[in-house]
C-alpha cells in the first residue's frame, strides 16, 4: 500500500542538489526522490567470481603494489 513520507529540516544545500539532479533527469523532485529511494533499497546483485576477475583485469594492474595503492587511495577518500 502506498504511503506518504515527510522529511523535516532538510538543509538548503541538499534541496538544491536534489532539484538540480531532478532537472538533469527531467523528473519532478518527487519522482527523483522515489527513484533514489528505489535504488538504495533494491537488493544488490551478487557478482560471480568470473565477473569480479573481469573487473580486476580491466584495471590493468601489473603488481600487487599497484592494487595496494588503489585500495589505500580509496580508503583515504572515505
């Protein structure tokens, strides 16, 4: 059964970002928010070992040190 949600005290910067995102996707703000919620709550699909291997091979890593550098950079970015 559909339900109406309400979020209070949303900062202006978030509202502006959401409005801009909705504009770029040619959606209303409500449609954009529903799309974002649907993406977040969808069950992630698990990748097979061959899919993971293919993604790693696309990186073109030559040595384990290169992988360490990428992982550290990703970790430090968060």
